[in-house]
C-alpha cells in the first residue's frame, strides 16, 4: 500500500475529504470519568450518519472504511480526547486485515496517536458474509494491541456464535435491550445474564443509547458502569461535548 490508496481501497484520501467525525463519550458512571470517545461519521456539509452511510455501496465500501479510520484518528489528534478512541469498522470492507491496517498505522503515526488508545468496534447490523474471516480480522487487531469491541450486541447477525469463537475486550449492548430496561423484567433478566456471561469471559460490558436516568440507574444496579447515550452527552462534530452527570 502506498499512502492510503490500493486496489482494494480505492482513493480513501479523496473520500476522507467528504466526511468528518462527531464524538460521543463512553463514561464510567461510578468514577465520573471518560472511558472513551466514539467517533461517529458525519458529512462535511452537515449530513447525518444515515445520509453518509446511504452513499456507501459495494464498490466504495473499502475506501469508505479506510477514510473513516483516517479521519477519526486525525480529528482526535486535533481535539485530544482524554482517553481511548473508538472507531467503527465495516466487517465486509476488510479483505486482508494486515494489509488494510497499514493506512491506520500511517494515520496514527502522522497524527502521533498511540495505537494502544484505539478501540475497533464491529457492528452486528451488517450481515456477516464470512464468519471465519471476521474472527481472523478481530484476532489480528487484538494481536497488534488494539482493543476490540462488538457493537449492537443482541440486534444482528453475529451474536453468540461470534462470542464463542472470539472474546473481545468490550461488548456493547444494543439499544433495544437498554430502552425501558427499568420497567421491563425480561430485559433485566437478559441483561443480568449477559453481564454474568461477560464477567466469566473477561469481557467488559457497555450499555449504549441511554436517555433516561431510570435506565441509567437500572443498568448500574445490573452491574454496568460503562454507559453511553444522550443522557450524558450528545455527539459533537469535531469537538468534545460537555458531559452531564446524573445526580
């Protein structure tokens, strides 16, 4: 790979000019500290993540995935989040993990961003075409010292089969399990058992999509101290949003 271009990735540098990143904190509610900031793609003209993702097709998903990594690291180096940087990646946009990581290494070196402060999140919402290939990707990332996370757990295609073959550092519960967890006994039972399962596997759990204080308290009672959502902060484009700590 030369620069950020290759036969598989196309011109990621050109795609990077059309996107920016918003940042939303993942907080430790017990110590009231920031655990990480998740980088969320936006368009440079105010396009939402959904509008940007709608432009991603089979023939440009490699370049888009690489561009997101480059812009996330470059922007983080400018605004200096205090802890980890979480970057989402498309599992079907990585054809060779070692090869595709070269652009990440180059961006981190150019921005002087430590590689051990990067989390790679794989979302469950994209259909997993090749399960073994995804496990190989995550294993390669972990071998290079990156933190790994399964995002949107409980909503999509990977599920328990992925967890059986690869144990990430972090698991993010899908918003569907978080929403109204304070009033839903089935959700409480499911979350409690998932937390116990992850404890046994050495995986830390993050609850995302929290909007109400009752949800926050219920999740804390269930043992989840890493939380994310509008209750604490909305994403801020190319900046770090202020954090609201519940009483």
